[in-house]
């Protein structure tokens, strides 16, 4: 690891530690001990189980995007990969540790080309941001602009632009392919190499249709709404009065804040943003901070399930159901190229007729 990367990682841990310390300082710990002691375990158990179930629509979204580019990845394997990703996001430093774990599992278990697996995960992330902005817009519409006075007015517009860009991207890439065909012979130049890498990285997106993207967006919204219900259930367990409309504004802002690479896995930033936004919505600072820490503990328990699933060798389930990538999937990322024509002199030729 380079010194610059070590410095960046160190700064991220400083931000995470400072944010968590600020949240901990807000909690009235004598009162918090009483709240935790009187917590309704049924609501906490329901929140944990719902958190586990919430990754099913996310896993289905991923498998549908992979299927759109001719790669079969079983739903159970994708679900386990999500849980393992949560564990890695908690246990490993780095902003994208969870996504990297999912990409690695998909590449190993489904024999997916790395560029294809990475591109579908990036598409998932973009759809997730669009879903968050859609839910935020819904929350502002329900609660009213007065209760969301601190929310930038341009955020819903950004969501609409992002959604339009995502839906138009595959068609634009296909149009560029028609207008800008790949060179027959690769040239040993930096621009040509960059173009080739860019084509490989975006190849998967060209095969995804609008219907697939819309379904993935619906599944993204479902996934985020389940997460909001989880937070609401944890609030009920702690006796904290939270209305679902308020959470429709709070949780999108919390998750959007973690998009910025300010701390490893959004640690501290997530909890600090939740405490700050809820406190501005009328919840006491101590109660908001206690809720944020409890939500974090729930995430740790979900990640523990992912760690156990990985250690237990759950990959056998994926290996049993995963199929090797077919020719169409490999061709998406340029893995299947026609063999070079060899002339009578033994030299490799270009295309027939060159």
C-alpha cells in the first residue's frame, strides 16, 4: 500500500472515530441503559429478521442485471454474497469493501468476467442512488416542504436526471458503437488502450434493456423501503416515536451521506447523519443518537450472519447452481474474439479480406 493510500485510509478512520465519538457523546447513558433494559425484544428480533429478508430484493435485482448480460447467478448465491458483503464492509477497511467482496464471489462462483461483474455492481449503486432520491421526493411530498426545509431543493431534480441518464445510457452506448466502431487491429498507444478498457467496462451496460433497468429500480426502492421499516421497528422497540414519513426523508439523506468516501464503509458518518437529521426533526439528541447506535448494532448482527455463512462454506450452494458463462456473456466483455487468420506464410493476418 502506497504512503498516499495509507494517509487517506488513516484520515478516513479519523473521520469515522470523530463521528462516532460525537454520537456517543450525545447519548444520556444512564437513561440509555434503562431504555435498552426495557426494550421490546420482539421488535428488535423483527427488525433483525426483516434486515435479513431485505437483501432478497437486492439479490434479485443483481441476478436480473446479470441475466440481462447472459450470466446466470443463482438467487441464493447472490443473497449470500450480499450478506458476506455486509460483513466485509464492517470488518475490512475501505469504502467499497462490501462491493469488492460481492464482485470476487461472483467472479469465482459464477466464473463471471471481472469487468461484467464490476459493471453490474456499479449499475446497482447508481440505481440505488436514484431510488434514494425517489424516496426522498416522496417523503418531501408527504411531510411537506416545511418539515424538509434543510433538504436542498435540487436533490429531487438530480434524481430525475440520474434516472433519465440511466435509462438512456444503454441506447447511447449502442449508438456510439455504431458511430465509433472498434479498431480492427489494436494499436500500442495509450489512447487506444484507454478506449479498449472503457469499452470492456461499459460492455455489460449495452446489453441491459429499459425494462431490466426499470425492474431493477423498483427492486432498489423496495430494498430501501424495507430498510426504513427496519429503523421504524427499532424505534418502536426503544420506545422512540418515529413516523414513517419522517424516515422517508431521514434515511435517504443518511445513505446519500455514506456515498461520499469520508470513512471506511461509511462508519460514523451514517450514525452521525442519522442523529443530526432526527434531532432536527424533533427527536431529542440523546434518543436520536441511541437509535443510530442501535441501528448500527443491528447491522453488525446482520454482518455476523454473512461472516458465518462465508466461514461455513456456503459457496458450495453457489457452485452447485452456477453455470459457466456462455458465449454470449463472454462476448459482452470481449472475451470471445474470432481467431486470427493465418496466411500461408505463417503470419497472423487481420480480418478476412484485409
